[in-house]
C-alpha cells in the first residue's frame, strides 16, 4: 500500500508514493522495502500469537527465536495425509546416534526434514510436502520455510496447542501426526492427538 493511499479514490492518478510497512530495523517484521511506517511493527511474540503463517508454539529462553505451527495449507486441509518417506529405508548418514533423521530435540526438525528430502526419492511424502509448502499469510508475506517437527517439537506442539489438539488456524485432533524423527528402518516417531 502506498504511503499516501486514499481509500476514497476511484481512479489511479499516478500520485501514489512510497510503500507502507514496518521501517524499524529492530522489529521482527521489519520491511526493508517500506518507506513509510504503518504503525504495525512487532517487537516481541508470545506462545499462542499468530505470526509468520501460523501460531507460535515455542520460544527459546532468550526470546530470540521460536517455532511456528503452520496454518491450514493451500488445499484447505490441516496437513498432508500420506507416507512419511521411503519405506524400509534408513535415512543414513553421519548422525551420531542413529539414522541421520534421528534428532529428537527441539531445533532438530528442519535438519531431519532436509535429510529425509535428500535421502528419499519417493513422492509424495510428508517431508517433501512440508519442505515445499508455500502460502501467503494475512500479512501478505509468502512463507515457505516449513518442515516436519522433530519428536520433541511435535510433543511441544501437542502440549501448547491444547488438550484436545485444537489449533486456532486448523484442527489437529483425532489423527496421528508425523514427526521428522526416524527411529529405525521400520519405525518413525509420530503422535496421536
């Protein structure tokens, strides 16, 4: 939106100037392309806040980074319904305590997802669906940095998003949900909500 936007205007006279947005570089939603402040700068987030294409479900102890559960996908569904990855195949690699996609910790989901995508040529699979998901959120931004949560990330989502697994932007109840954590060739860690 232009800095001098006029909602009452009925035609474009070519006089629009600038771009509204958050111009404070210390804000979470700083927009380097903006030339006029829109008053919408966000400086802190809390668990449960709607931000970045979904709902914040975890923030680190320093408040400098966090994790977001995605909103409904472009197809209006609350997620991919299909296989996790390659059947009967370890996603092998240098991971120190098992399969490469074996990280259970908060912070491990993104690397696990990358390992699955790189180690499995099958399609469609959950890791590729998450990795390729992209949509425009209510703030007009495109969000495309999604991944399957690790075991601990998925558990945190279940705890934070409510005892019935209800998510403000989609319903997670009544189904199993894949984590990105591979236990062994035949077992993937998942949770029922």
